[in-house]
């Protein structure tokens, strides 16, 4: 079908959303891009354009090391989230008959319950006087509280996995629900057992949902700064904190702008590459 | 041949056990927060009785109550603005054809897809370059940035499933475009609008990642609680967290009522009756 172009009067409808987009998305991004070429000297910002910030990022191994560490952790978090969410989505979509809608709601409710409250919960569980330590002390397994749970990458990984599970569950469940059930019957009739049906029929058809879920959790985990600040300690300094600190105590906005822009490019490239495989909306923005 | 399928349903004990484990993982932390908010001591091992004193203490913290009020205000204002911009955007994207629509859609979705930190820092840089001081206004704009796509895509999906036939029927019967909008289209997307508004409010109510960049001295509740965390996890933090969890749950239940296919069929059937 050839794409037609609507009459000019119709475009009036697009004025509000275009204004919103320019004012809150495009122009702020442009300002950030420009600022990433400024330099900071003390409390002043030197507006002569230079590549100094990008040069610093690409030459000082400290920064790329933190970026790679964050990407590795984000990858682990994505894998863990899929490991938790995919079987759950498969269970609810294929194995449950009664109460399916309720179970679906129960799986995504954590998504809408305050992000900060969930961080507080994990600090409570993992802390030195937290739930795990109290339980271990009460059971007599340990005599002193052990500090291995909090302020490290493990604490970040478990909390971010917790945050990401619903973000994986929704696109995977949406993809699974779209699989015509007679395909499963056909596969059974042709003599495939459950495992073969799963590997040869369900898994390939669920792939777009899996890719979307993977990308969502990867980007969320890579860009987060509150969880590393709250649970990461010094061992858990991630790319997100690095960016945040440029606007906080380090007070180097131009460098922060450059780091932010690098993160933006990474996110856009990932989204662009995977838009071919998954659906970017992933069942979130529709009903 | 539907018997093999129904035969397979309901079994899979290992998968079910795993599912229960994931559920425990999902709900255990929230239960912990609620339990701690009622505990007179700071532990739950050897929980001795329940208390409401931490909740009473909340009401003696004027700064916290102010922050709570601010959050409600920002949420309502953000929803109002996002509903207008988002609905207009939904009409635009589902009814107007132009080259580059895919790119346009992607740009609108960006605040939803990008990590919050990017939205936060770009808006911070933007406002400070324009000489705008950090205030309620900057927080509100941050919230409008991510609530607008939420509303827009909820309404877009309702419009696309509704199809153009009702609109054409109204026009054939002699309704002006304005009459069609008021008497046909808006009543049909009403539940989607309410659902989207509730969703946007819920998200706005809990938002901290973007707000944290855009907050000066005027604070919303999550940013205020974040400040409280600097002095450790106090029972008061658990009490306010519990209230937030309960409020979110209430909002989600209402949201579920208004979004999804069930709300739509109800609406159409009622119209016919």
C-alpha cells in the first residue's frame, strides 16, 4: 500500500505533541550534546568547543573500565531476569487455566510499586543488621553479622534483577499469548514431546518478546544510578554513578554531559539494532 | 484434537514450584517492609507485638507531609498536561500519514525507553542553560516528559482497535467532526483515558530517578524519603513506605478496571443497551 500524505490541515493535530517533543526531548538532548564539547575550569564552564571530554573518556582507562564493568553487570542482570521471568511467563500462559488474569496482575504489580520502596526493602534484607543476618544469627549459623551481602555488586545485581523481572515478564508473556494454540496441538499430533514442542515451536515464536525483555533490562540496569548509590558501596561504582557524580560533588557538567551522551548513543544503538527482532513497545504502551 | 493440550495443562510440578519461588522472591521484600513498619523493635526476629507509633510519628513530621502534598500536586498536574498532549498526539499519530512517521514515533517513545538518568541530566542542562531555577516547575516538566508517551500509547492502541468505522458512521449520519469527537470518539476512549491517567499518576507518584536531578529545595515525597535514608533505615521510613505500597496497590486495582479489553467491551455493550 502506497503511503499517502495527509492534507496540511490535519497536521494541526500534531502541534501539541511536536511542541512537547521539541521542548522536553530534542532540544534538551541538543543542549547536552553542545555542552559535552565545553570544558569545566573550577566552578566556571569554558564555552570554547573542544573534544577534551571525549578524549579523557577514551584515553583514561578508568572510565572505560567502569563502563565495561557496568555492561558486564547489566548483562548478568538481564540473564538473571530472563531466568526468573521466562519460566514464570510460560507457566502463566501455558500451564494455568483458572485465575490466569489474577496471576498476570500479580506478576506485574511489583512494576508499579515504588522503585524507592523496593530499594529500601532490599537494603533491609541484605544489611548488616538485616533480615538475612538476623535469621542466620538466630539459627546459630553465624555468630557475628556478615557483611558480604551489602555494598557490593551482588547487592546491585539482586536488586536490579528484582526491578527488571516485570519488564521482562510483560513482553515475554505478550509474545507467548500471541502463539496460536493449535500450533502446539499440531506439534503434539505430529509426535513431538513437550520438550521438543517447547524448543522448536514456542521458543522461536517467543524470541521477539525475549529480545525486548533482554534489551529493557539491559538498558535499565546500565543506566541506573540510585541502586548503585544505595547498595553498591565503593566496590559497586557503576557508569550511572559516574555520570551522576559529575552533576553532584565532582561538579563537572561538561564531562557529565559527554558521559550522558555516550550512554545515550549506547542505548539508541542497542534499541535500533534490536528493533528489527523485537517490538520496542513490548506490550507496555499498548493495553 | 484439543485433548492433548488440555491434558498437558495443569501438570508441570517442577515449573510450578519454580514459579512459586519467583513469586516469593517478588513479594517477600514488600512483606518485609510492611512487617517492619508495625514492629516496635527494629527487628522481626522475635517480633513482639505490633505498634502504630511509627505511623503517628509520620503525622508529626511537617516536612514529610508537605512533600507528600507536593507529590500529589505534581502527579495531578503532570497527568492533566500529559493527558492533553498525549491524547492530541494519539489522534495525530493514528490519523495523520506522513513520511518519517516511524522516526517520529520513536522520538516520542524516547523518554520511556531511555534510562531515566539521561532524561534527568538533559533536562537539568536545558533548564540551567535557560536560567530556570530548580523548582516545582522543573520537576513538573520532568514528569510531563515521561507521562506523555504513557498516555499517548494507551490512547493510540485504543484508537487503533476501535477502527475508523464508528467515526465514519457518525459522519455519514451528518455529524460534524466536532460532534463526532464529542459524542462518539471521546466516550469510546473514555476508559482508556482514565486508565492512562491512573497509570501516569502512579508512575509520577513514585518517580525519583529524573526528579532527583531536577529538585532544588521544593521536594516530592520520594526525594524527601531518599534524603531520610542518609540517616539510615528508620521505622518511620518503613511506615511511609507501607503507605506508598498500599496507595500504589489501590491505584493499580483501579487502573486494571479501566484498561484492557474488559473495560472496552463493557463500554460498547452499555452503549448498545
